[in-house]
C-alpha cells in the first residue's frame, strides 16, 4: 500500500504542487489566482474525457424510455437484461461508456486537492 501512495505522490501530487508554485510566482505571488488558473488548465486538459462522458450519458438518457418499457414488459431479470443489452447494441451505446473517463479524471482531481492542501 505504501508503494501506491508513494507512486501517487510522485506522479501526480508533487508535479501539481510544483506547477502551483510556478504559477504562484508567475501570477505575482497570488496563490488564489494560481489555484484558479491551475484548475482551468486541468479542466481544459481533461475536457476530451469530460466530453466523452457527457456524450455517453446523453446517449443513455435518450434510451431511458425504451429501457423503462423493457422493464415493464419483461419481469424475468435474465430476459430483461438480454433485451436491454440488445437495445444497447442496436443503439451503439456502451453502458459503461461514461464510467471510464470518470475513473481517469478522479485521481487527477484528488491529486489537485492534495497539492492544494
């Protein structure tokens, strides 16, 4: 467990802390402006992941009425899941499509929090 914490700090927290120090110096010693600027930079860097997550979420929400119909129509859980997966395949939607980008972003935001703390 210690090696995971060490790697997390070495890969994410320390570089983010160093970047915050540099931004603080560039922005006339104002730490608040450095935090705001750094957050905007991180947000811009993770935008492609956010966009992917939003697209997947929208696709799932458009299928929601059909999923509810399937739930009403089929009482057997196995049959219901088969029909739901069939619907996902037909629509070209991955039900886990919005999870993966979030899993990548989560450690980045935790690292940002740790570097500010």
